[in-house]
C-alpha cells in the first residue's frame, strides 16, 4: 500500500502556518487527476483562506470546528451543467477529495473531509454565504494545513468485509 494512504487521517488541529502555494497547487492537481463519470470533470474548487469565513464555518455545518485553526479549506463543488444526475457529482467529487487528502500527506499536510451535501440545509447555508451559482452543488469542504496533533495510525483491514464470487 502507498504509505500516504496508510498515513492519511483526519486532522482537526492545525499549526498557525500558511501553506506554500506550490503545495496547494500539487494538492489541486491531484484532485483533478481523479476519474470522473464520462470524463465530465464535473468538480469545481473554491480555496478559502478568509479567516472570518473559516472561523464561522461551524455556523453553516456544525462539525467543522477544526476550521478555526486551519489556514485553508477547499470547498469541492459539483457542476450540474457538466454532469447529471447528482449521484455522479458525489462520486466525481469524492474521488477528487480522496486524491487531495492523499497528496496532502505527501506534501506534509493534514486534511479533514467535511460533508456539506446531501443535507439540503447545509447546501443552502454554503450557497448563501459564499454566493454560489445555482448550477453548482457544494458537496464537501476539506480543511487543510500543517497538523498540530498526532494520533496512532488506524489499521482497519477486515477480512470479514470481503466476499468472493469465484
Ligand atoms: C463523507 C464524509 C463526511 C465527513 N464529514 C465530517 C465532518 O463533517 N466533520 C469531521 O470532523 N469529519 C468528517 N469526516 C471525517 C470522518 O469522521 C473520518 O474520516 C472517520 O472518522 C475516519 O477517521 P480518519 O479519517 O482519521 O481515518 C467525514 C468523512 C467523510 C468521508
């Protein structure tokens, strides 16, 4: 297994340190290398570094408290003009998010994937606050920054979750 896959974990405390633009670009490049249904590349990304927006994000989605210490968050949105139905947007964006999380580890950064959709209320909250165009569906927001916590790595491999059809 790639060591970055094994080392990825949700980080909820971040150092007060900016992310180098080159590192952020590598993370976004990894996102856009993800597969998408019909190669629609339906994802869109909003890089959020506004301190007030990060500090108050938990008003829009209650489980985003880690944003108060994160120097940056990347909102991932699906473009309904690029792909249909919404299920494909969730698949496309999720593949991109996981690539981002893994590349972030490669860059020495930590992440935390926070869902926005499918909750209609959270979608509406983000659409209003960030003035998001009608055809864009906010799917998740990913905290990103230098970790300020260490946790034991998880090993969740479970043979019982696998079946074989031979
Ligand atoms: C679709 C999705 C939504 C998630 N939403 C949140 C969230 O709102 N807040 C949060 O702190 N973590 C969120 N997480 C992170 C999970 O809690 C975390 O991945 C899980 O507990 C396993 O821990 P690990 O990421 O450290 O391996 C989300 C993860 C996924 C895949």
